[in-house]
C-alpha cells in the first residue's frame, strides 16, 4: 500500500510538472562522492504485485525517471527527474545515514537500504548496481543481471526471489571522473 501511494504521488508529479526546473537541492556532499564516478540517463523500475491479479487490474507498479548518480555504494547521490527536468527526489547517503529530499520535505534514514525501500517500495542491490554500471557481473541472490548490451549503455536486472518480482532497466552514459 505504501508503495502504491508513493508511486501514485510520483506519477502525479511526473504528469503535472511544468517546464520550470527548481534549483538542485544543496547540501554537503561527502568527499567520496566528489571523487567517484558518475552516470546519467533514464531508469525504469517495475515491481509486480505479489498477490493474484484480476484480469482488469494492473500487473504491478512502474516508475520511470531520468537520473544522475554520483559516488559509490558507501557515499553518493541519486537525483531523479521528470522528462521536463523537474527534480522528483534526491537521495543522498553516507556510511552512517541516508537522506531523501522531495521538494521542501527531507527525511532521514538509518541506512541506504532503508531509504531505497521507502523510495521504491522494494529492495534494490545498490552496491551491486554500482558494479553493474561498470560492466561487472556481480551475483546477487534472487537477481539476474543482463549486461549483454552494456557497451550500448544498457543494463537490465530482474529479481525473481523474494516476491514480488521486480525489473530494473537502465539506459545510461558514464560521465568523466572528477579530479581528486
């Protein structure tokens, strides 16, 4: 239910958003973020329902956004955007905490995993995601990653276990490394 409300809110923001783009959220960015790799592109996350569906009900929840990802699994920032460039949310994390910013609201979390669960409604293997974005096929129990189109800037990861099933698709370009 919580994911449905969050997905509905993001969908409403996505469709209502105007052309104006608010300034990016400012705040201290950990040193590790400024010296690590970054990627930008588009992502799609689909989380299937874990309950049987009637023929006229949707299969699950989907979320689409532009993204900018900077840092590492230990410290980083993920900004999500509408196609018009409006910031939907910014997730910032360090080894000891996470912060989810949506508009004027900011929420603190004890970990990156807890923040990602709140933002997406499901578990996403963030540490391994950074490996996948560098072309490394790192195994995650329950997940299968397809790197066959990595050279074209595409990664697809599917989770079959635990339920509900999920699929994460990324179309990206890697940005130049920032100088140390």
